C-alpha cells in the first residue's frame, strides 16, 4: 500500500510540474531574453554614467562595456523571440504581441542598434568627448526597439 501511495504522490508531483510549465509558455526563452536586456542595460549604464560624469571616465572600462554591447548584438536571438511568447500569452513577457503579428520594422531597428553599438565601440576608449557623442545614438537605438516591441514599463 505504501508503494502505491508513493507512486501516486510521485505522479501527482510530476503532473503538477508539467501543468505549471504549460501555464507559462516560453518561460525559459522569456527569462533568457530579459537576461540579455539586463546585461545590455548594465553595460549601457557604465557608459551612461561616464557620459554624465557621474563616475570618472575610464577608457579601459568604457571599451570593455562597448565591446560587450557589440558582442550581445551579434548573438542569434531568434530562438528567444517566438510567436506565442508575447505579453498576451505570458504576463512575465514584456514583448508586445504586435512584434509577431505586424511589420513593426524590427529588422531596421536591430540594424540601427548594431550601427550605434559599433560606433560606440569605435569611440568608447578614445576619450570622454567621443563617448558622449556616441551615447545619444546608442540610447536612441535602444528606445527605437522598445517603442515598437516592448510593453511600456513604469
């Protein structure tokens, strides 16, 4: 009898786990893409703090942050942005459903980000004035994607 109860308990736990996973479609993909955005924001924050002169300009740290931003833009993230992984299907997602149903120009926005990130990479380690000049276009490219693809954040 104990074996039967143990088996039923195990089956209940296993079934409950699978139902929970189904309740949050694409949870791993959403968490991964959010992690990528946190990583980018961390590096943009390093550059932004220098540009605002909140911290002392450091060429090595600026270059490292810019290099990381460019590297993050070279990743193939297509497996992280799948139909069914928007905020309409999963409230943990901040991606608008329109990203998957309409032509919101995300390809052009991604190209703008790549160009701005590469410009920052070229400028970041060369001096504070160059970093400041590259900061505006980088920030604009980030907000360009957010405007068309991300649910507004408080």
